[in-house]
C-alpha cells in the first residue's frame, strides 16, 4: 500500500515537473551575421572556429557578401555567443567589433584595410 502511494507520488511529481518546465527550445535555428571577412582564408578561419562552438551544426561564409550563415541548437548556444566567437577570431560580427588581439593575429590579407579587401 505504501509502496503504491510512493510510486503514485513520484509519478505525479515527474509529470508536474515536465509540465512546469515549459517547452524546450532545442529545434535547430539559423542566423545570418555580416562579418568583415575579405578572402578565402577568412572563410576557412571563421567556419573552422565556429565549428568548435558548442551547439553549432553548420557554418558557411559567403565571401562576396561577407555573410556567414550559421545553423545551431539554441539550447546550447545563442547569437551573442556566435558573434563573440567571430569577434575573438578577429572579425567584426555586425554590431560587435573585432577583438583587437584576434585581429592582430590575422594575416595581412585578412585585415579590413588590406588591398585584398578593397578589390
């Protein structure tokens, strides 16, 4: 009798816990972020570093438009973290300026003021 009561109480608590937890936002999302990338080396660097970001499923940079399209799991990361990743890599990410230390590590052709970026 007591065992059945405990089992019933435990089941009720589990059901209530799932009800009040709310819906989980773990569906894949996509975001497009404008960067300061200028060449193929930039593309490789940004895509590689985003691949190491927890929750990123796919990242593809279009060098011509300078826009990186990122598919990610919002339960594991968010747009703020994605922009921070791009910034730390040395590139602007829309309203987030490139991290100075990251920018200084970039090869000359990848810098915003390089001749490559103005062609």
